[in-house]
């Protein structure tokens, strides 16, 4: 059996008055991610995990922020393209586990919707998607509400 494990990590600074999008879901907050795309750190980390499992580089290699066509792009479109690439290499996505770190807002009310949105985009059952949120107890850039980070792991199995 050919299985691959991938790990991804992403960070974005937060700025006042911007949209906050996580796992393809808009989250109500006074701050949003400063980014070339929509700044969805969770999806970016998931893309990196999927690409990393197949040693295909990272999201910046595939979708460079120097390319104007990605300016403001919905990150679910990037994730769909990465999923298609995974399938083209002969692998299925077994599961995805993602953790988002930010002090505010509380993300628990959004988690189920985030899982459903990711399951729809990736094309696997919601039960195979885990999204968790944590504060950093006011420590670090996340705790000072200067930014948000996300990590993700995934398991791929050859079709």
C-alpha cells in the first residue's frame, strides 16, 4: 500500500476592516487577513499538506503571489486545483486535520460549517475532515491579535 502523509503551515497578519475567511467560510470579525489572495490560512495550510505529501512543493510555487490572476482569489478554487492534482497523481485523500490559532473571535460556532465546506471542496465525507481552533492564551502574534496561523496534516492513499 502506498500512503503519504503531508504537513502544512501558513500565517497571515491581520488588518482592521478586512474580510476574515477560514476554511472557505466568512467569519465575523473586525479584522481580516492581509494577503494577495483571500488570505484563507487554513486552506493554504491544507494545500501545502496535500502538495507536501506528494513532494510537489508548496502553494507559493503553484500559485505565486507575483501573479496578478491570483489577486483576491477565493482559496477554495486553489484547493480544488490542488485536489485535482492529487487525483491526477493517482492518490485519494483519506483525511484532513487542520488547527487554526487565533485569540479572537471564538471559532467554535463556525467549525461545523467549515468542515462541511472543506468536505464539499475536497470531495470527501465530512467525517474525514477535522477542524480545530485554539487561542494561544494571549501569547505570541496570535495572542496579541496581530495574526492568525494554521497547521494541517493529511493522509493520501494510492488509488
